[in-house]
């Protein structure tokens, strides 16, 4: 597998696992049945009315996951387009690696509540996929 696709795969795994921390917290807090959304009072699926607010770190973990799911499809499209176009060398591979580490850093900083580093890592990830877009548009 080429380096660009390796970074894409690693990023997909990261995004695919980011739901685990806040979901496990919910299961530990209200139990497996409650976490599925089953409401025993109504007999239908839906969030329980008495569900207490999750801790701040779990809310931030959920927000970090929601944030990455917004930009990840664009990243996938750019990397795959560069790969198919034969442009996945140098800048594209480096930018894909930067995007992975930036999004990992963004998630950790979000979970820990470190806003300045979270913002910097977000913009590093944004810059990475802008760099890939520039490579693609330059070759058009």
C-alpha cells in the first residue's frame, strides 16, 4: 500500500474509533440498556428523560468526533483523487500525515479541554487538506 493510502487508512481508523470513549462512558454511567436509548417507561426507543448530563470530557469527546466527521469526507476525496491522478507523492503524502497527527492532536486537546492547542491542531489539519487541494488544482 502506498504511503498516502496508509495515512488515509490510519485516519479512517482514528475517526472510526473516536465514538468509543463517550459511548463507554455512557454505558458505565447508565448501563448498556439505557445507553441503547431504550426508555422502559414508554416501551419504545428514545433517550431517557431522567438521563443525567455526561461529564464535560465526554461531551467534549462527542464534539471532537462530530467535528472530525465534518472534514473527514473532504480529506478522503482529496487523497483518493490525488492517488488516482498519480499525484500522491511528496506534498500529498506529507499533508496526509500532517492531517492524521493534527486530527489526533485535536481530539486529545478537545477531550482534555485545551482550547488553544485544539485550535492550532484544527488549523494544521485544515492546512493539510488545503495543501492537497492546491496540488490537485495546480495539476488541473
